[in-house]
């Protein structure tokens, strides 16, 4: 009897797993589509709640709707843990953490008013659309970008360290040139001005008045245009290297003579013969 019960329980878990985690079946695809609709609906409710006239007229309805969606998401999260072969793997995965963060704000809003607006984090769950539409090439491109950024991390860190030293130096120079009477009241404020000028943002809340100060300001602006392109160039080079690593290599098939095969190819894509 216990064996039959265990078999039945295992079958139920497998069915739930196929529906929730897989999109190859009709039921799995339908579940994911309903889930995405609920996520979009939840985001719309949060946006409507932030509009005071709508909140005053339909606040109770919005509040009730949000709680219904949160309870459904909680049940879904529980089912994902229950049906997962290794629950801890799902819980600590990227999407597992996002799923948890999507339901926590509503519960925390009981004790900390205003946290409910963080429900907008549910937008990250829309990443599941990749699985439904089979957009593997987009996911692969995203992986290549992340890999390029990771490989560029040290160079970007060194570049940012250089920029930090540069803005401290420029801020100190402008503090000496302009002084407190022109808005450069202290070195931290002068560094703040150097940052917004170097990045070509230019809020205009602090403006140099002296001729020398304007000259230094113009130099920093021109310097900013050239500096902004450097991180982009670093990442672009790494992306090019990553992309080129995946290009077909000149591995020749001994059977048909075809040259263009991926570097990890085992069989010829033209004749199907094993590549020696």
C-alpha cells in the first residue's frame, strides 16, 4: 500500500513539474501564458495604485486583486518547490530568488507601509517568455554579453579607479580656482561638479565664473566625450573575442572534405561522418 501511495505521489509531482517547469506540452505552455498574463496584470495594478485619483476611487478593489494574485503566486512558488527534484537548487537559482522576491513585498507591507510598490520586481519574471517562445538565440546572446562583461571586469575596474582619481584631482583644482563664493564651497562639492561635467550631464546647479574655471570646465567636457567611449570599447573587444571563439573552425572532414565546422563538432554537418 505504501509503495502504491509513493508511486502515486511521485506521479503527481512529475505531472506538476511538467506543467510548471516545462513548456513543451500544451498544459505547460498554457500555464506559462497564464502566469505571464498574471504578472502583467499585477504590474498594471501597482501602477494604477500609484495614481492617487484611481487609488481613491478603486483602492479596495486594487488591494483585493493584488492579494488574490499574491496568494496565487505563493501557491505557485510552493508547487515549484514541491515538484522540483532538488528543491534547494530551485530556491537558490536566479529565477527562484526572483519568484520569492515577487511575493514578499505584499506580506511585508503589513508592517512596513509603502513596500508594496516593490511588487514591480515581478517584471523580472517576464524572463520566462524566453522559454515559451524558444528564443534560445536571445538567451545565448545575453550569455555572451555577460561573459564579455565578466572578462572585462578587471579592465573596467582599473578604468573606474583612474576616473575616480581624475575627478578628485579636477575637483580639487576647481575648488582652488573658483572658491566658495562661486558655489564650490568644499572639495566634495567640487568633485560632484567634476563628475557631472566629465559625464557631460551638466545639471547647471554649480557653474564656474572665472575665465580659468571656464577653460578647465571646457577641457573636462571634451575629455568626457573621449572617456565615455572607453568602457564600450573594452566590452566590445571582449564580445568580439567571445563571438569569434564560436565561429566555425577549419576542421576538415576526411570523408567529404567539408572545412567549416564548429570547434566542438564531433560529426560532419554535411555528410554525417565522424570527424577524426
